[in-house]
């Protein structure tokens, strides 16, 4: 007798199989894998599997599962991003990234807060949460615009900027998630807010201390594990037989240690990956880094299969119930107007031709990180109209998957062709 569990295994098995065909689906004129999986998940929402779809509003347990699954895939993706970039970090070498972090992301958040309060009449705490969860570029779904991996020679400014931004923007997103949580306990915001003890605590602890600790802990663990891997007892001497275990050890040690001292674990994971890679390069073992990167990429695909199927099924099965035109319009404005416009203005004085600057400013893909931030915030405080934030976020993620999934490969191909023609000339 055919049971729901049989269908579950069948669907997930097919999902894993199609993840091995990324080369086929990477053709610019074909739908991307995330697009296919979200549609497949939506179709599953009409089957008996709909009863198994996790709902963040149903029970505390389901919310916790969503939080930790999305958390795991994000840290795996961040580690992969850190390992992938060949170009060393620097003020000039990563200049587009610093502009994205210092100007584009904060201005995007300000625009979203203002629209949330004025257009949707959201409480300030909820509007700040909306801005915090939707401003970051996602490290998971932005793979189509990121560098392909170590030594792939595809590192033009557009790919480097968006890859590094996805790895680092937790340092700005998470502090404002904490600010939103703090604001839920504040009855009113006045002119004296900047002198309030709670604001000083947020500024000094959540914005400064947590960022610094994430960076310091990540660097220390990355360097230490880099030394161990390349020691006489390490995996580099064993032909990378345990590269998967090495990358998991790095990720979990960096994340766990940073969180234990109340630093930002996402920042620690990215920094650890960069520090470990830097140590490998200093040892003249640049080939080794390909092995842990390959494993992190495969593990990420496994997790991505599950969560994209869930996202499609949840959106169809009730996640968008009650959606209004204003909510959908705000999500569309983020993808089509706010981020592209802010990005274009802030990147105007930067190097690169117009197409490259437009791509960097516009292709900030929204995705699984948004799900994690929302689930985390819901577990920390009670937000008014939180359903509105979920609906807007789901629409923004879906729009990003489909719009960026259709146009990003074409744009990136065009940039690569221009680059090749320029080098040949």
C-alpha cells in the first residue's frame, strides 16, 4: 500500500538526484534549480504531504525545527562562500563589498522601516524586524551570482562583491534583529532614545561587541585548524580523506565558540573559512582547499533540497493566506526598486562599467537567511503583525528566486563575455 512516507522518500530522492545536474540547469535559458524546487514544493502542497509541512505559527517545536534547519544551511553556505573566494580581502580589492555593507544595506533597511511604518502601519519593532530580515543578500540562494569556487578564474568584481557581501552581512542584519527584539519591550520612542540605557546596551553589546567577537573567534579558530590540517598529523597529509569532517569541524567549532561568548556565529564561520584558506595558501597547499569546498557545496545542496520544497509547500498551503496588495507591493518594491536604486546610487563612483554596477546593486538575492532571522526573532519576543512580515518575506523570496533566477545567469554571462573580450583586446 502506497503511504505518505513512500512519497516523501521518492520526492526527496528525486530532489537530490536533480541537484547533481546543476551544469544542465545552469544554462541561461533554463529555469534554475531553486525555481524548479519551489514549484515542486508548491505542487506537493496540494497532496497528502501538505499535512507534514512545518508551520512556524503552529507549535513551538515546529518553529524551532524551521529555525535550526535554516540556520544549518546558512552556516554551511557561508563557509562555502568563505572558501570559494580567491581574491584576498582588502580595502581596495573588496571595495564594492564595503560599499554594499556600509551604505546599500543600511539605506535599504531605512527605506523598509519607513515603508513598513507609513505604508503598512506596522509597529516600529515589527518594521525594524522586516528591514533586518529582508536587507541581507542570502548566502544560499545567491550561488548563481557568486564565485564558483577556488581557482575557477571567474572572479570579476560582481561575483566577488556579492559573495563577500553574503558572507559578511550578518554583521549588520543580526544587530538589527536584536534591536527589533529590544523595541518590543519599549512602550514609546522619543527624542531621548539615544540616551537610554537600553540603546547604549544595544549599541555597545549587540552592534559592537558581538561583531568583534565573531570576527576574532572565527579568525583564531580558522588559523588554528589551518595549522592542524597542515601539520604532520593533519588531513592535508592524508590526501584530503577527511575533508568533509574538516569543514564540518571548522564550521561547528567557529559557530559554537562564537555563540558561547555571545559573538555572531555567522561572522565567525565566514572569518574562519577565510583564515583557514589563507593559512593553506601560505603553506603552498592551494589545491587542498578544493576538497572541503566541494564537500560544503554538496552538503548545502542536500539541505537546500529540503528547505526549498518546504518553502513552496508552505507558501501554497497557508503561508500566504491573508496577503494584501500593499504587502505584495512592498516585497516587489524591494526587489525591483529599493535595492536596485540604492545600489545604483551608492555604487555610482565605484570602478566598473554600468552593467557591473547595476548587477552588483540589483542582484542582492533574498532567501533562506530571511527564514532563519524570522524564526529566531519569533522565539525571542512577541511581535505585533508578525504574520505580515512572514507574508512579505515569502513573496520577496519567491520573487527573488524567479526574477533573479531568470535574469542573473544572463547578466553574469554578459559580464563574463565583456570581460573576456576586454582581456583579449
